[in-house]
């Protein structure tokens, strides 16, 4: 009998054979060492441009798929989506609202207001949904793409934007025309399926000029990239959460390990950790071999090879004398200049004290949760993450909330609302209106009348 229970997003597995059972996980590398495996050169600079149609495109990430990579890592994690959802709610507050700006007695003041004409225009294209999408994009990648769509009034000097549209960041890229040989400043956006899952992705891409706030009606349709600048990055933002991706992956694998223990009454003898680079190298070798043999490479082919490999591992583990040999022969050497670093397999023999093993996994998960909270810049009290495994007090949460509203939403709001505020200025130049997110100032329980306190209304 031989059975493998895969956890596809992480590559982890529970392997069961007649005389041996072990858990198996793929770890890219220890998070502390992750920096050593990142590319040593700037991978988002102009010299890594791709080409499509008549454009040179600036790739977003090592393989032009950073938004998709972040999406996949976060979606499979039990903690990160909730933290990002909390940040979304905190930024949105009570919703978008028009305002004017004044200075009163030396203090900056927002005068929240209602304008029927402007509100009618906003409601005509569902501005609320548009802003919500940009909030979600910002929380994941600290940037967002907006399409400005004009009416046909330009023929009679009555230019106006009829709507703004959200453009998905996994499909939108900055670019320059091929004719601009020595121009490395993006002037266009190219929209298509950058995964190239169908032939139309190459043939039927869409291109738009970048929005020019000094000449807003220059193009019938234009695109705007609103983002937080990243240090020494020319084009795209590298979000803060990027540095936490390895912790998120590690935390994602742990529930699968605990699931294996709880659902199987087996005497699991080993826990195996393998370096992710080992599997990447094997996959590349298989692709090269398929080219030589003139046959198509498929993921199914690689999965079958991995299954056979794990069968061989179980055969080796059946004899304890072979374990040391197995670790030695399956090590991977990473070349870094003149230095060689070995990333070997780790086979941990699990004694009968399974409780200690499980507790160690939970500690790793707790540490990962705190790293994720730090990566998304959200106080642990607001995300219900703390080191003592207890609920945060009301005063602690209130303090964290007030601090976040005072320091954590101004820049995100400015970036999210920037395209819409450009449109308001272009469409209604005499009104001096802007849009932002209205937030009520929370009070402590002791500052509220006893009959209106939360505990009296639950």
C-alpha cells in the first residue's frame, strides 16, 4: 500500500506506506537567509524589458508576475487575508465623501460637504465600487491602475470624463513604444493576459497613453498608475508585504502538517524538509530533456516524477542505515560568487513525544503571524494577533485604532483617491472639491453615557 496526500499550494504531503509514514514539506529557504537567494541585480529596471506588438514593456517582478505571486501566496494563508481585510475596512471607514479644504486658526480642516451635481456624476458610474477595488489593490501591492474614459464632447470644447475604471494589476503593465529607442520613462500602459494562457493575449492586447494631469483631456482613453514610491525603484512599487512572503508560505504549510496528525492515527516516524530550489532545478532539467527528446513538458509529467521520487524516499527510510546517505546525496549547492552554501534535505526523526513536535510547529506559526502583521503594517491588537494567546483589551485596541487612524491612513487615502481627485478637478474646475474617506472619532467607553456603552447594547 502506498498513498500520498498532497497539499498543492505548498508542495507539502503526507506519505503512507506499509512500514513507514512521514510528513514532507518544501521550504524555499530559512527566512533569515532568503535575501541571499534574491537576484543580485535590479530585476525591475529597463534592461529587463519584454516586447509585445510595438511596445517595450517593463516587467512587474522577476517573471513579470509579482501581483499574481502575491495573490497566490496570500490567498492560501489563514492569517494574511483577514489582516488585509481589516486594513481595507479601516481605510474605507464610513465611506467616501466630498470635502473642501480650509485653514482655521492655523489648523488644517476638512469641511465635509454634499454637492448634488458632482454626486450625480459619481453615482452614474458606481464610484464606490471603483474605490473599493483600488483599496484592495493598494493593500496588496501599494499601487493601482485607473482608466480615464472621456465623453465625445471634445468636438465642441466640452471635454469631460464620463467615468473612471479600475484596471487589474495582473493584466496592466507600463511600457514605451519601440520607436522611443532611448526613452526609459513609461508613456503607455499595455493591458493583456500576461500569463499568455491563450493566443489572443499576444494578438489582441490593448494600449493606452498615460494620463497627463497637466493636459487631462489629451487622450480619449488614458491610464494612470497611482503608487507609493519604492526606494531606488524606477517603475513599480515593491510592497512592504514582499519581505514577508516566505513567512506567509511557512505559516501556510503548518496547518497541513497538523491536519495530517489529527486525521491519521498513524505512527509518523519522520518529518522531511526539502529545499525548494531542488524541485525547481529538477523541473528545469526535465524541460530541457523534453526539448532534446522533442516532446511536450507538462505538470502532470513532473507530478508523476515527484510521486516516484517519494516512493524511493520511503524505501530508503525503511532502513535507518540509509538516512544519512540520503541526506548527503540529495543536497543542493548554491553558488554565490566565490562562496558555496549547501542547502540539504532535513530528515527529522519524530519520537513518541509528538506533543513537542506539534508545539514547535505552532510556535513557528505564531512567529509567522507576527511577521505577517508587521509586513502589512497593522498593529497586532487590530488583527487579534498577540504573543500571549489572549484577547487584546478594549483600551489596547482603542489606542491602536486611534494611532492607526492618525498615522496610517493619510498616505494610502491620498494614493487611492488621487486619480478620482484629478478627474474632479478636470470635470469641475471651479468647485475645488476633493474626495476622501470619512472616519468617525472613536471614544473610550468611560467617555460614553452608560446607557450607550457597547456592553449595554450587546
